C-alpha cells in the first residue's frame, strides 16, 4: 500500500533560484521520489539483513513505531534490543558509550547494534517526513525467508566513537561498519536532503528551497533532537551558505526557535519544522499553511523531507557517539551552548 495525501495541496511557486538546482527525476515530484524511496526501504526492511533476519528487522521497526507513539513495546525482542530500540526512537541523545557496552555484554553484538541503528533511524526519518508531507504512513512489510549475511566492513574498529566505524566516527562513517546500512542511509540522505556531492554547493536549491533555508531546517531539527554534532555542523554550513547571498547569520534564535536568524522566511520554516519533528497535530495545519504562503507547496514539502533526513542523521550520530567536530566551540558559545563532555572532540 502506498502513501496518499490526507488533504489536497495546491502547487505554488517558491522563490527564484540563484544557484544550481537539484531536480527530481523528470516528471517526478518530491512526493513521488519519496514514495520510491519508501518502496526501496520497505524492500530492504522485508529482506534478511546483515545481522538480523527479516522478521527481526520488522519487529524492531514495529517496536520503534510503538515507542514513538508512546505505546507499550511488544515484549518480543530481547531486553537489550528492546531498550536500544526505544532509546533510539524517543531519546537518542541520552545514549552513552556505557549503554552500548552494557548492551553488548547482555548479548547485543556491536555490529548488530549498528544495523538496528540503521533500521530505526531510517524509519523515524520516513515517518517524520510523511507527517510533514501530510501523508498516511505505510504498513510495515511482510517478512521474507533468508539468513543474515554477517558481512562487516574491512577495517571497522572503535576509534573516536563508541561503536566500530571505518575511520573516525562522523556523519559519513556512522554506519560504515555495516555496508548495507551505510548504503541505505546515503540513499535516504540523497532523496530527502542532498547527495554528498551536492553538499559542496552553497547556493544549491531544491524545489525553490535555498541552501540557507535547508540548513536552517537541518539545524532546527537537530535542536529538537538534542544532537549537538549536527546542530553545530549545519549551523556552520548555514553561515557559509547565507554568506554567499551577502547576508549575515544570527545563530542564537535557532536554539530558541524564535527571532530573526537572517534566513528568508526563517521564522515560518522553524515553526513548521517544530510541528513536523514533534508531530504536533494542533500546530501542523497552521504552520504548514503559513510556510506554503511564503515559499510554496513544493518547497514546503522539501522542508518536511529535510526534517525527516536529520531525524535520521541525528539518531545515527548520537547512537555511535561521534564527537563534535573540532573548531566549533566558538560557534557553540555564540549560540549559548556548551558542548557536553561526552561529545567533546577527543
């Protein structure tokens, strides 16, 4: 069963693009591309994984949805798997290296944990984005037979984080120890936000949404998920991108969610992101209508997808304990933040 709109939205033009654009496949809307991503992800979810069977993968996803909805978990999964699934779903920023080590002692292999992170983080991305796109979520797939491959990346080891990665723990390497999960993460990242190559373009647009507007959505999502790594990394990208438009960033309002950041229609973007990430049924319709009036329906859809992407990336980075990038201390101070000791560069 595919997605469908709960309310019919009328298209509108966004702001005029001044830099390169990233378009969907010809004649494919952002929502069409999103549905195609769901098709691929559901095929992955319904297939045997690297460490988990198909049935186990779907059980993890089902419990993640229960946790996000504030419901009791199934009780079908081992205790450390259940706890890791719940924490990743609703409070990923509370995970510490001691938790990961304890789960491993209780039987949750560190590579199996990385696959679990991939399953939960992508599901939360797609469910968050579907809320923002005003779509009903798809039922989870049926399991298929097969045995886990047990394929791990050559050279994966614990370095600067608390799980194995290929190289230092960071955004590109967060799931690198389990190649299938890293590939799936990059697939979602490119559809919902930008490809890794496109990230070097500071004036790129998608559906009329400018790069500073994308980065504001990314940073605000990271505030709501308490992800210091990506808040500071994307506030830094926001500053770099907005400067190419001869505008100045005022970063502190990103944390408060109120005030003028210097980004065009920034207040409306942050209000919409808040309603999407928090899945606030009461504020959503008004926030979506207000943003559509400013930037159009297609660009508003893109904001929802960016919020979904960073709901995934926030979980992945906090789950593996990636330390905040060096050199961002001054930006943190400017935003009134202190980098937590467990995330300080080491």
